[in-house]
C-alpha cells in the first residue's frame, strides 16, 4: 500500500484521483440504499419536522414535501454524473476542487464536515431523549422521561451512544451494513404500519379530527403566502438531507461508477414516498388544527409521532418510540460515514494533516478521521449542553444554511465541470447542465433567504447577540471558522492550494470521454 505522499505524487502526475486504501467492493446497491435511508433518519426527522411544517403551510404539507424533493432530486442527478466521472470518497470536496480550484473545494468539504459532525451531537442527544421516553412508556412511569433533562445524566448517556456508534463505524463496512439492515428495516416497517393504521382508524370513524383526503393537498400554489412557502420549503429540504452518504462510500461499493448514483436516486425516491404516506395519513387522522392531537398544536409539534402513537396504535404505541430511538441511533452510526471519508480525502490530497489519510490496516476504514469526528461532536455536545441548550439547538438550526451551501456548491461544480459537454447530447444537457443548475439555484436562493431571515432575533430560540439572531451569528461563525482553518492549512501545506496534489481540471482525454 502506498503512503499518502506517494499517492499524492501519483495523483499529481496523472492530474487525477487516487485510491485511499478503503475496502473496495464491500457495499452493494441495497446496502448503499439502506445506509442512505438510515442517514436521513426518516422517523426521527419527520416526527420533529411535520408539526412545524403544518404550522407554516397547513394541509399543503404533501405539496411542500414534493417541492422540497425537487431540488434534492435535481442535485442528486448532478452528484450522479460527477460520481460516474470521478468516483472519490471526497465527493463535494474533490468535485468542487476539480471544477473551481482548491479554495472553493476546501470550503465545500468544510461545509459537509461541519454540518455532519455537529449533527452527530444532535442525533446522540435525541437518542438519549427517546431512550428515556421509551422506558417511561414501557414502565408506565412518566417521571422517568424527565431524567433526560438532567445535564449530567444526559451527557453521560449521550457519550455512551457516541462511543458505541464510533466503535461500529471504525469497524469494516460489512458490520455497518449488517447493523443497518436490522435498524432501518424495523424503522420503516413500524412507520408503514403506523401510517396504514392511521388511515384505517380514520376510515372507521375513529380519527381525532378526521379530514377527508383531497388531491388539493398536493397543490403548492394553494399555500397562503410566499413567506409561509419559503419556511415550509426550508423544513422540507432539511428532512431529505443525508442521501449523499451513498456517494461518500463510492470507493467501497461494487461498480463504483454506477452504484452510488443509483443508490442516491433510489434513496430519495423511497424517502419521498414514505414521507408522503405518513403526512397524508396523519393529516387524515388528526387534522391540522390546534386541538389536543391536532398537528397544529404547538404542544405536540416537537414529537408528533410520540403523541399520536397512543391514539393510533393503542397498546402498541411503544413501537413508535422504539422506531424513533432506532432511527436516531442508526443515523448516528451511519452519519459517521460522510465526515470520516471526506476528512480522509482531504488528508489524502494534502488539504489537511497527513494523519487524516490514515486507514485502519485491519478494517480498511478511515480510523483516525472517524475518531476525530466523534471526539469533536462529543465535546461540542457536552460543552453546549452545560452552557446553554438554546445555543446547542440554534447551532443545529443554523446548519440548515450549511446544507444549502455545500449541496449548492456541488451542483454548480457539476454544471461547470461538464461545461464542454453541455450540448453533446440531450442527456448531457439535461443531467450535467439543466437539472443541477436549477437545483443549485433553488438551494442558493434558500441559503440567502435563510441567512437574511435568521438575522431577526426571533428566529430560532429567540436569542440574540448585538441585536442579531443567534442562528445567524452561529451560521456565519461556522463558515468564517472554516475560512480561518483553510488559510492556516494553506500556510502549513501549500501544495494542495497550488494544485500540485489535486489538479483544477481533468486531462483533455478524460474530460471528453463519452459515457
């Protein structure tokens, strides 16, 4: 196996990419899709997002889900084309570097790493909350759920979840796949049963606020105002985030030119179908009012599934809490895949210290990068949980900007990288120009809109610094921190930033290659 400097030299000589020592051919199409669904965490994500989305757009939730799905699908096509040409675990970092140069590429990598590492801490915290909620349900002792609010206990259990997820992620991808088959399978089955039961209860006249199904729910033009539409769309895009993990495994998949892209597309399609089924079924059962179990009731919006599981499933309600716990725990483990492999690629190409390029000689996984991601996320959560819970949750909210930031950059990288092939064929025009351009533009507009809106102190938790909303301050701070670290790395390791380890563009023979 070549050392990182030797691999960098090969990459520089060929003007292209090089392998990093990961275990090739260990992930198939189904395995990649399962890990992609796990990373999105549909049970955890939708139980927290459905209520706020209803508050913004009412019964038009299905329409907003579809509208949010559109830029994700368009961007996924761009990711697919980039992966077919350049299958590399660095994904956004590598592709943006090849298209726009090392500076923008580095920031694209930073956007992905910052978002995923900090979300790891949120997932671990959610897993703690649902663990105690589940115990409270099973024992019929509601006071047990309050234990999760005790900072000391919360942090200790959170760190235990993080350590377990790190252990599994450090091991080979086969271990990850086997675990995810069980966790994701259980989660999806419970959610489908939950949705079908809600529809049956409604048809039988047992709905809380039975609302007859109407195709107008799928009409985005029926939303009352543009501000409501934008708010709902931001939430909708967030619930799809995570499908790109299928691409970061591209050096470990079977048929790396095609499998990751196909897995990304299938993942997004499965998730949108599941979300639409759940949204429609729960609107039919509970309505969008503010009654006890209405989806518009702010008292249940932080955890819709938990509050509706009893009325819908009766004695089987604990299964829903177990599904959400499973969702957050499985996502915690699978989410490690993206930052670890991006950090591995950044170290491999000299954008970060060489030790980030180290691969476990036993498991062929990015061991050092996985541990660093775990330690940073754990320390962040522990400190913020004791300092201010508002800061912790506002940071997670601010990461919505980071999602739009690096997804959008990657979409535009696809457009620019294939600029000499736009008019080679109808397929090239649609998949390398039109789709990623529209998807990237939508995300760029949302990034700017969120950035402006978050300046309002009422945005998020309502906290502020010098009259600016805390979400805005945190979002800008995360981006500026990336700029500072990038400049520091440019001084310490200039080869990458001078294009010596990863060239700006592919050689002419590769660029013109037909697919």
